[in-house]
C-alpha cells in the first residue's frame, strides 16, 4: 500500500526522539566548541560532556570517571574485550554462542594473538546455562562476556546470577547491554558487572555514539591513540551533540521502561498469537524471558529474504536478523545456535516493535502475513516438516 510505513525494525536502529533532537541542536552550530579548548566555547562543551557523563553514571549507579564515551556499541565492545585481554596475564576468555558479531569477531581476533576462547552453547530456548559456564572456568580465565538481551531472538540472560558466579571466581565480567536499554535495569552493582557496553542508536538516541562502563581499577589497552581524550582510553575530539543526545535518550528510556514494556508486551503477544494462525510456524527463543518488543518467528518452506521483499512492498519494515550482517546470505548463527537447521534458519523473520508502534500496525501485519506466506509457499521449492525442527 502506497505511503504506508510500519517500522518494525527497532532492534536495528530507532528513530531519534524529538526531545533528544532538541537537546542536541544547540551543540551543532551555536555551542560548537571543542571540549579540550581553553576558552568559553570550549568550557561550555566540556561542561556538557561532564553533565552527560554524570547522567549516564547515575543511571548505571557508578562513578562518572567509570564512563568512557565511544563511537558505537561495537567500538565499546572492542575496547572492553581487546583492551582488557592485552593488559592481562591470563589467556582464557569465555563467551556464548549467541553473542553479537562485535563480540565473536573481537574474540576471534584475540584468538589469533594466542588467547584461548571457549564458546558456551545455549539451550534450545536461547538461554545460557550457568552450570555450563561454571564448568568452563579455568585457572587462567580472565574474562567472561555475555550478551544481556539477544539482538536477534530477544532472549534475556540471567546476568545478575552470572555476574555473581564471575565475582566468586574472581573473573571480570563484560556485558553487551545494547539491546537491553529500553526495558532492563542497568544498575552495574546489582548486576555484578565489571564492564558494560551501550549503544545510543538502540534507545531513540543518535547514531555514532555509545559508551563503555569500566569499573575503577580495571586496566585497558587503548585501541585509538592520539589526543588522550576519555581518560586516555579513546582519543579523538568528543562528539558533544551525540554524547548529550545519548545521555538524554538513556534518561528517557530508563524513566519510561515500565510503561514501555507493558505496552509492548501486549502488542508483541498479539502479534505472536496472530502469526501463529499461519501453519508451520515457529517462535524462536524463550516465550517469557524475552525482550518486550521482540518477535523472531520462522515460517517454514520459505526464504526470509523473500518475505522481507513482500513486506517492503506493503510498507512494512522488518529484518531477517542482525542488521549488521543483513547483506550476508549465511544462515543466522543465533538460530543455528538454538539447534535449528539451516533450512529453518533461512526462514526466520525478526519483527522488533518500538515505542511508536500502534495496535493498528500490528493488526495490519496480522492481516497481510497469511497472504504473503501462502503466495510464497505456492512457488517455493523448499519443504520442511514441522517434526524436523527442534
């Protein structure tokens, strides 16, 4: 339908909240100074930087000097993993099979440098077993990295309990919390977290900015050298408009997370119920321990990309998985990690709702999807029996 736009790809990126845009505007052309300059414009920028750092620290329940602003969640993850590993004496790192590629590729890079990486398989519901993590710990284990909420299937891990285990074993614990900002607590003390990565573009803030929480006393090797900004850990002129916007967006998200979650859980469950009226359909990930806005569903016998094309014609925007790997034809490593075959993985679609999603949007998707699926199945050469799935 022309002019219709139903955006259900909020896990890829979110629109910037108008309140955030208003907060940022002043730092583009009026108060545009470099925070390192010793004049009034520089001091205004420096004050804005310090204020944003304090706001983020208050939300995470940490000291402001423990917040390092970065250019993205991916950079934050790279700094946490590579920066820590290269400063450590031990050589063993543990993670899970459903991490974002920012984690998996960083660890693969470290593997080439001589580090030993253990990847813990998750259960069929997409949740990692704490006992399996415990069994993988060695004397030389330096770091455990676990994604808080999965970007593809939305499963939420027992971070507090995992952090408690890591602390008892004196292992540092890193959490990729990029997808958790709109619904979950980010209190690093409650969660027993030593390092946490966040990304502004997932919580209605600007793209190109993120942060790393690093507990005081932890030593990191910088990835970017130069002007020694961000306590010497992330050189480069600070993106003041982006940082100010990120802090404001994080404030709004955390303040409204209960209201946000209540609304989205209702819409999410309505969408799942509606889509399950289509036969040969599978929900990927745990039914309860999942993000309020995530619906990752497989329609057997069809390629996910063909579904996306038909949805796009109707002005419905979704994805087949992580936007960071959307141009890859490989099956989702997350769907494979929960035990599904490549045929099943190729038919998965991720609908990720947002705070601007309306009930009428969900009703429209439920109405149109059976037509799309039936049409595509009629021309599809693929056939997977339901009993073949895990």
